[in-house]
């Protein structure tokens, strides 16, 4: 009987260790996902900056063309 209790305790401990390992893996995946989100936000910011530069340059070109043609 005492052997059965010890065996069950060992099994429960092993399951707890497995659950902890899975939690650590899940946390690592969450960190990776967060890093990817940060990268995506940085790319979005870069894209918005490039759009602003393109728009600014287009406005300058249009203004220069207007001045040349008038």
C-alpha cells in the first residue's frame, strides 16, 4: 500500500514537472509572438514614414511643375 502511494506521488511529481515544462514552452512562444508583434509594428511605422516621404515629395514635385508651367 505504501509503495502504491509512493508510486502515485512519483507520477504526480512527474506530471507536475511536465506541466511546468509546457508552461515554460508556452511562455517562450508568447515572448516570440510579442517580439514578432514588435517587429510588425516597426515595419508598419517604417511603411507609414515612407508613405509620408513619398507624399511630401509628390507635393514638392507638383508644386515645382506648377511653377514651371505657369
